[in-house]
C-alpha cells in the first residue's frame, strides 16, 4: 500500500523527482481534485503542490529544449566541417 506524502516530503523531493513522476503526480492530484469527495482541508496544499510540479516540469522542458538546441547546433557544425 502506498503511503501519502506529507507537505515536508513534497518540498524535500522536488529536486529529486523526474519529469515522468511529476506528470504522474499531477494526474493523481487532478483526479483527486475532480472527485466528488475532495478533501477541502487538503485542497490548498494539493493546489500548491500542483503549481510546484508544473513549475518543475516547465523548467525541465526548458533545460531539455536548450540542450537539444545545443546538440543540433553542434551537429550542424560537424556537418559543415565534413562538407568543407
């Protein structure tokens, strides 16, 4: 049985969570928020966690985009050297 993360766990593991895990957790939070028996006492915490996860995912996507752009540019330089 999976244990529910505490607020402290959520903050502590933000840097360690992978993109796919962040998306999965976002989907889990969304499912909880869409349920008819949403825990109002826990609502603000879940929305804050979702916002943090979205920020993390956007950051990871930006890093990946930058790295891919750099790799493609390096390949284009290599390709240009071979045709010269």
